[in-house]
């Protein structure tokens, strides 16, 4: 058993001080990084509750429920920022990357404390796969919101559509990573490959 | 070859076709100066592709177990909403749906949802999907009415076929096991009959070169095939699953035709 709240406080305090010392985009990134960490903790609470309430079991909750809960938790602050402040595309992407990085970092730290830090290979795989996956899924979500605004597509269908894309991506990753051998190898490669594709799509969109 | 293996092959083909169609639709979005229907079509294909992929991976990794609530159910619900938004975006002459049509369509959707619940026991999921499908069916009926794609008599025929289908499906839960196959077979015949009905109308509109009517009929045809898939099991499920793929190609071709005609 670990005390995630204590870890969050210890990680958040220096970052919180940083918010007062930096400006503009750097401040935005730090704030959303903090929000991402808080979203991770809240997501763990919700997943834990569903695990107990629905009786899925820890493994099935991690594979099937966590992608839905975690993506929703990451999406909510981003959606609030998008709807309330109407940021431009760059600011929205900064916010998205901040939330994704904060979420992934906090999850990685908690995972490391739980499973140990002896194997550098395992930590690198986890860092690259899970870290990149959270950033990619929320970047894809932000891309969906940017496209929805660009093509003047608003409403529940567009928002839920964008959210589902990231949930499905995260769900496919979790499902593949839960297996052994080739399926987990494909799962671990999936975020990096998708990261490259999303980056290229964003560059193309910016060029237009 | 087992029923599950046939499903996996059908879904794999559908994924490959969807990947190609997604690429073509993204290109169509650029060519059509960001036409909204084309944008929604690309969203729909993207979601369809991911839900298929999720289902296939699950089926390959856990072939013996029934899938619990997972991300793909939200994906399917979102996909239905996006398809409804696509249908609504393509309507040129917005019209209100008369009360009779609205009631009939909603009754059909509610009956479907009740039958799904009776079959699977997943109450919350089926209610949510039922509500979304009611919205989707209403959008399709509204689009067909806006283009006067069906005459009064054809609407009555469609209504009678749908009612007979719900009656036959309901009977399978009521009658004894010995004679259950009879209403079941009739239900499948009716599912195919309505699909053929929409396919014939589609071919006629193709000959008459009515781009928008053709597009809305292709939407109706594919959504009907999807509904039929959800109502079926075993080899019948595979049949409708396989029929979806050419239906998706028809979607793309008819949307492209309608978008270019604007």
C-alpha cells in the first residue's frame, strides 16, 4: 500500500512554487502539469470505487475501466479550459501536453514505488510506453477539439467522438500490454508509432 | 472454420477497408473545402475502425469470454452520435418529423432496446445505446422524408415489416423451445427483406441520379444492417457483419457524389 496523496503533495509543492516564478507558456505548462497529477489521483479513486462497486477485479478494472476513467479525468480540465477560455491552438496543445505529462509522471512514480526500481529496462519501457501513451492520447483529444473548432463542429457528438478516440486508443494499449509476447511488444510500440503520426498530422494541420 | 473465426476474418477485412476509406475521406475533406458531412464521415470511419480493432484484439486475446463494459461500448455510442450528426448535417431542407413517424421510430428503438436487455441482461448499457439509436433512427427517417425518398405506401410497408419483426423477435422469448425456431427464422427473413427493400430503393435512386436521396438511402441501408447484426447470433451475425463492409464503401461513394454535387 502506498500513500499517493503524500507523494502528490511532495511532487506538487516545488512545482507550485515554480508557478510564481515563471510566466506565459511555462506557467501554463506547470499549472496543467499539476492538474494532470491531480487528475491521475482522482482517476485512481474513481477506478478503485468502480472496482469495489462492480466487482470487476483489479486486473479487469485496470484493463477495461481505467482507460475510460483516466481519459475522462484528463479530458475534463482540458474541456473546461477549451470551453471557458477559448484558447488558441498552441495554448490548447500546451495545456493538453501539460495534463498528459503530469498524469503520466505521477502514475509512473506511484508505479515505481509499488513495483520497485531495480530493473532499468522495465522502467524505461514503462516510462516510454505509458508516458508517451498518456501524452499521445490527450494530444489526439486536443487535435479533435482543434478540428471540431476549425470545421465548426460543436456539440455533444463531436466532444464525445474526440473523447472516445482517446479512450479506445488507451483501451487498445492496455489490452495489448496485458498480454504476453508479441501482443505486449505491439502494445509498447503503439504509443511511439502513434506519437509520430499525431505529430505529422499536427504539423500538416499547422501548415494549412 | 468456426463461427468466431469467420467473425474475426470479416472484422479484419472491415478494418482494412475502413483504413483505406478513412484515408480517402480525409482527402475528400480537403477537396470539398471542409464539407461538414465529409468531416463527420471521416470521424465516423475513424471511430468505427478503432472499435473494430478493439473488438478484434479482445477476441484474439480472450476468445472464450464475453467482453465486459469497456471503451469500445463508449466508442460505439459516440460513433452512432457522430453518424446521426453526419446525417443531420447533410439535410438540405430541414423538416420536423410528424408525430406519427416520431412515435413509430421511437417505439421501434425502444422495442429493440428491450429485446437487447432481455437477450444480454445489460440494462444500463442497452438503455443508453437504445436512446442513441432512437436519435439515429429519427435522424435517418427525417433525412429520408426531407428528400421524399419513400412514398406513403413504402413508408407503410416499412412500418409493417418493422412491426412484424419486433413481434417475431418477441415471440422467440415467449414460445416454447420446440417451436422457437419458427419465429426466429421469420425474424431473419424480415431482417433480410428490409435490407433488400432499402437496397432496391438505393439502386433505383442510383439510376435516377439523385445524389442526396442515394446518400440517405445508403445511410439507412447500413444502419439497418448494423441493427440486424445486433439482433442476430451465430452465422446470421457473420452474414450481416460481412454485409456491412460493402455498405461502408457505398457510404463513401454516395457521400462523395453528394459532396461533389454541391
